[in-house]
């Protein structure tokens, strides 16, 4: 089975059940998870990615493209995640940030080609040597997206990555993210408070409430 399957995933904090989810996200499909703060939205992404805070307890299976990844270390799961902040490495240039994500089996000039192609896809040709500190919020978001995609993930996790962008940039970056995810046939999970984000994502929606 391809795509992402969450099988009886339960997350609790101090014996209080926060969420209980069973669902499947098809390749190229998007699941949007909405709800107030404290209901476990970001914790769900952390569980899928393998970095859930030990203060939480969790159970249930995470199956990606037919493989149970529930107990694998984060680096072995094939997940890519975008956070609210771009989290670009400040001591690296834009190109070096992207190079960090290119798989090691891609060698030599091909690595540089991957970087230049990625920048061109998001309208940042010639930005490889730029300091990330000189970029606008929207430009940083585009670099962060391409860094995740260059790592060739099998699933894309979005933890409110549009929330700190201004209104003009928000719609543009949001559309870019969903287009790229569909083109790469990635199952995607979006966590958000914003109804516009959910409408743009389309597809499945889970509304969490305080249990």
C-alpha cells in the first residue's frame, strides 16, 4: 500500500487523551488537521517524524508506503517537515543550505545542478551565494521548502509553515508548497489554525477538539 496510514494513533499527556486518529493519506493527497492550541496537532507530526517529546505517551502504527516506521529513528523514516520558522543555517549560504539536503548518492557536479535547478523552480536563480539573513520572509520560506524536497522525503509534514508570512506572501507560498507536493506525489499532513490554509489544501480535514 502506498501513501501514509495512521492506525489507531493515540497521543496522551499526563494520562489525558489528546487525540485518537485512524486515517490514510494517499500519494499527492493532503490531510489538514485543525483545532485549538493544546489538542495535539504538532505532537501528531512529531510522532510521525519520530521526535515526540518524552513528556507525551503515544501508541498506534505509522505505516509509510507499506512499511511500518513507528519505531524507526527520525533519520530513517523518510519524513520531511516544514516549521513556522524556515530554520535555515545562518552560517551557510543559500546554496550550502540546499547542498546539506542533497542525498550523498548524488555526486560531483550533479549536486550543484540539483541546487541550481531547485532555486530556479522557485524564482531564486543566482541566489546560491546569498547569505540567508539578506532574504525576505517569503524567500526564506521558498529556500526552506526546496531544502526539504531535495532530501527526497516520502511524506511531507507542515507545522503551520505559513503562519508568519504576510498576507500577500502567504497565499503565494501556500500554493507553491501544495503544487510541489502534488508534483512529487507526496502524502502531506498540514497542521494549521487558519481556515484559508485548510481551504487551499482541500482534500481531507480532521477537526480536533478538547477531549
